C-alpha cells in the first residue's frame, strides 16, 4: 500500500499536467484567427445583400512576396479579425482562367502568353500589374483604390481603418496617419 500511494500521486500529477497542456494548446489554436476568403463572385453577391467594403488580394502562384503576405500579414490575428469583421476579403489569382462578370461586363483571361493576366485585374489596376496588389472596393462594389506591393501588418492596419471608416473623404492619408493609433 505504501508503494501504491506515491505511484498513484505520480499518475494523477502526470494526468493533470497533460490535461493542462492540452487545454493550453486548445486555447492557442482557438486564439488563432484565419481570414475567411471569398471568391469575387461570392463577395459581390454578399455585398449586394449586406454592403461592406471589399478587399481583393491579387496574387499569382509563382509570386514569392504574395506567399510572404499570406504568411506574415494576413495570418496576423489583428489583421485577420479586422478583415473578417469589416470586409469581404477576396483572393484573386491574376492568372486564373475563369470568367468574371463585374458591373455588367464580362472579363476573361485571353491567355496571351505563359503568364497571362486576367482582364479584370488589368482593368482594375489600369494595366499597372505587380504582385501582390490589394484592390479595395466601396460598399457599392466600385473600386476605391489600388495598393501594390507587400505590406507588413502594422502598415496595412491604418490603410484598412482609413478606407473602412471613410477617412479618405475628409482628409489625406498623411494627415490621418499622423494621428492614427494602431494595435502594433
């Protein structure tokens, strides 16, 4: 009996430690926020029913900085949560072959060359193609602005707030940025 008590105590302690570790791991996993990405068609349909601004991440499969943007910026919990709660986030492969119907116009990828850009992206960026690029749309699904290049989470956050809360209607971005207090 004397030998049994210490073994039982050890097993109970080990069991409690394992449960605490599991609970801690579960908490970390549920604290992780992922962006809920839509297709452009889904976002336009949702926006017609319940208007929100749209952010479209224009990428290509071969773009290294696009992958870094996903890994570092869009996976940041502050950015992911903000996008999910306030925007319809869209992933759009600039070289996709599917047609896009936007504002009554059918856009295609005509397949001119091995890395052919979709006409929708060409129209939105006015032919200034670079990857990654973020295209922002207002609540009426009309383009607001195009932001090319990779961006850290701390640099994207003020742009999201500036556009979402319509600060762009009242002041320029530099003035807004001078008083912006972000999460980072």
